[in-house]
C-alpha cells in the first residue's frame, strides 16, 4: 500500500514560515479580525460588524461620552459584558507559540479585549487601551472591569461614589489621542522590526495604520494575514487571506516541517 500523500504547503504559507525563520526581530500587529474566532464581532463586516447598526460617531466618541454618558454606556455596558468572558482562540495562542520559540518579540494590538494577555503573550502594547479598567474623569479613582457594574446609577451612568464624577472606560474613543507611551513603543518596534506580521487588521485606521510604513522605510518586510484587502497588499512579502486560525496553524505546521 503506498504511503498517504502529504498535503502540499501553500506557497504563501511557506513564504511566511521562511520569513519568520530568517528574521531576527519580528513584531506582530493585530486588529479586530484576530478576535473574531473568539466570538467577538469586528467593526465593519457587512451584516455582523459592530458599526452595522450603530453610528460610532454617536456612541463611541469622547464628545458623545461627555454630552450623553447614559447613551454612551447603553452601548458600552453590554459590550463590556460580552467581552468579559471571551477566551483567546488558536490564533492568539499561535503568537504565544512563536514567542516561545524566540520568533516573536512583541505584539502591538488595536484590540481592547485583553485576549493577547489572557493567552500568555509576554510583551503586549495596547495602543487603543483596554477594558481591564475604568477611571473617574474627576479624581484618580480607578476600578477593575469586574467592579464597574456596581458603579451604575439609576440613569445607567457609571459614577464615582467618592466625587460623583463620570467614570470612563480606559479605552481610546474617537476624538482622543492614543496613549503617548504606547505609541512611542509601537513606533520604535515597527522601525526595528525585520518583519512586521499584521494579523486580522484592515490597516486602515490611523495612526496605527502607518506602522507598516515605518517598517518598510527602515528596510524591514511586511507579512499580512487577514481576510479582505488592505492598502499594503502589494508591499507585503507574504499575503495570506484565509481564516486567521487556519492560516497561522498552517504556518506553525510549516515551521515544524
């Protein structure tokens, strides 16, 4: 009986595995697409995206928070409850595996869901903040995610019990500056990367979408693993457009081969 045939490794999977082997400094840049397999919808996919039925300019801006905190929290409170119990998926764990092999230096993420840290990634730069904590806008008080639900008043607004200031999640809203320290670290990592591995991001939301330019300008290479087109597809040395779990699993398998 002839031995079973071994499936051929797709060219782009093989190319990405080779890039990972050859690169001394690899940095991952992740977006909402890496968390979709964990049951967290992304923002713009027709039919399922978060912004399909909600105008982000009405509920996800700092101006909306200040003008109508009750409406703001009517959107964010159930979203936080949704995110609280979500678990990392194999795509998150694949990045942890790469880090464990010495093939990944850090993860820069646009996500606020904490899943990279839950998965065990060691160095995570959360450029859009995190749902981990919420803070009073009038005093230094801060609360863990599990404590925020106790702060809501009869109007559905999270309020500081000490000074009665409004409580805001420590995520970056539209109209706010990204955290300076996180962005400085992200810029430094992008410039130093031999390979910037972009996973689950459309690479359209600035200023984070400008990080690939820093890598390319410094002589580094770009690899993209995401469904749907990005502005950097033609510049990528490897481009995988399938399911992020399947693609990264295939890359790990190719590295073992």
